[in-house]
C-alpha cells in the first residue's frame, strides 16, 4: 500500500514538473512565472489557451468539439479562409467583453475585430500579442499566385507569464519565422499544398529553436516524419497530440 501511494505521489510530482497531460484530457499544463498555462488542441488549426482565469481561443472552427468549453475572453484569428475565420463559431464563443484581434482582411467580415497588422503589438488583460507575418513564398493555386500573400494574415507570439508562445497560422518557412527568438512553445503548420511539408517545417524549427513544438494544422501529413527529423536536436521537445 505504501509503495502504491509513493508511486502516486511521484507521478503527481512529475506531472507538476514536466507538464504532463491530466489523465483523460487532451490538455497540457505548462508552468509559468504567473501560474499554469493550459494548452488544449481542438482541431486542425484551432486551439484554446487558459491562463490566469482568461480563455483564449485561436481560429475557432465549427468542425471542432467545443462542447463544455468556456467562452472566450480573447479570440485570435489568423486569416480569411473558413478553417480560420468562422463567423458562426466566433458568435458562439464570444461574450459581451470578448476582445477579437485579427488582420484587416478578417475585419472586413468579423467587423467587431480590432485590427492588428504584421509587426504590430497589442496588450489585452496583461497578455502581449505580437502579429508575425504568415505567407507563402512559392506555393499557390497557379503560376504567379500564392495561397497566402504577405500582409494578409497573421501568425502570433503571445507572452504569458514570461513564456513566449508562437502560433504559425498558414505559412511557409519565411524569414520572419527563422528570426524569432526566445520561443518557449511553438505551433507549426504542415500541410500541402497550402503551407509546407513536415521536412520543411522541421528545418524551420531548427532555425528558431523553440523549447517545445507542436505540429498542428497537419491534415494528411505524416507528423512522425517531422518528429524524426528533429530527433537528436538538443533543447527541442516535439509533442504529438490529438488534433483530428
């Protein structure tokens, strides 16, 4: 009995140190200087963060399971495509006090959104949000066209309790990503033909070296290729989670 109790205490302790997921939940917990940051993958490019009693929904999409999840204090939208900008899901999650941040192209539809442009920074409830360019360099539907043009959409860096969280949105490995510094957690997209393959995403991660990286927005991509490409990279932990 004492042995079983000791093992249980050890598991709880390790969970607190390493941020292991609570049993039965698709949630990770990360310690910050100002309390816990809870990270919940929802689907595709959609996720939820909880920090100091505030709820942040990123690219909420109706194909995700939002049953029982809290409404948003802050909504971040990256782009105009329907898997990122979902009017019905925004309406379901927002409340009277919800702040929505989005690029100008999104604000043409989500008119209550506050515009944040590439390179700009805003602070909401003590959370700093920086808009990072997200765009294609070479991939597009036809010659001379790109799926995502520079300046239309935003990736984001959030600072929460001293931790810097990068959310890529839809992008290839552009110079602005390679130049990122001090990233603790990164969410990196990888799906063709719209963004980049796992191998390219892994090379991008090697350039800016986040401490923890989650492949997301990866439908039909082999995330094990991404994880294997980063094996042996000291200081980078790959976390594969359930997004689909």
